[in-house]
C-alpha cells in the first residue's frame, strides 16, 4: 500500500491525503471496500496515513486527521463497517433496510420479558446466560453479513443489520443491569 504524494495541495483531493470530513471510510484509509477487512489491515492503513496529516506537524491537517480517526473507528467495528459498505454499494439513493422476518418482533419482545424477569430475580447466572446468548447471536450476525456480502445480497445485509441492532440493545440492557442501572 503506497502513501502516495504528500504535497500540501488541497487536503481533500491530494493523493495520499484522505477526503474531507464525512468521506467514505474505505476511501479515507485507502482500503478496498470489503467487509472482510481485519483490524490489523485497518490499523496499518490508518498509521500509514496519520503521520502525514497529524496536526502537530507543520504540514498537518486537523480536519484530515479527524477524518482518519472517524474512518478507523468505523472500519474497526464490524457493524459500522457493514453499514459503511452497504451505503457505499447501494449508493445514496437506497438507504433502506430489508424487512424484519415474520415473528421477529414478537420473539424479541418475549426475550426481553424473560431477561426482565431474570434481572428482577437478581439471578447473576441467568444474566450471564443471556449475555452469552446475545454474544453468540452477535457472532451469528457477523457470519450472516459476511455471507450476504459475499453473495452480493445487499437486502440480506440490510435485514441482518436491522436484526443485529436489536441484539446490541439487549447487550446494552444487560450491561446496564450489570452496572446497577437495571433494565
């Protein structure tokens, strides 16, 4: 991966410099737009560009450095990376997601009720079982999204992202209860 030209031309258009704020995170870091990026690939791309735009350097650019930080954060997180890739592949005209499967909301409502009951009882083992369940589902979402991207099924990616958000809310609820915040 080349750093490119680090001349002080326009920070949003010069080769080797990331686009301005709000740029596509794959473009900002000079990475191929694919879901299967590793954290190490993202970090290498970030470090390869960060030195050239760091605000403490004479040629530094605070906006470009901030864009790099946002891009790194987005691409290191599997959900954010999926959202960014989906937005890129669908274009700005299609931001909608696939419909939730039949019965999904009823299932989640039931799960939340069971979690509420377990938390109200103060059963730490039950809370841990629900955390394990949700973490397992998170892994399943990542695998399903990987397969959907590989198959070119963007509607499937959108649908799985919508479902994944419910799993994340459950994890947040469980984390809140672990910290005494309750459900």
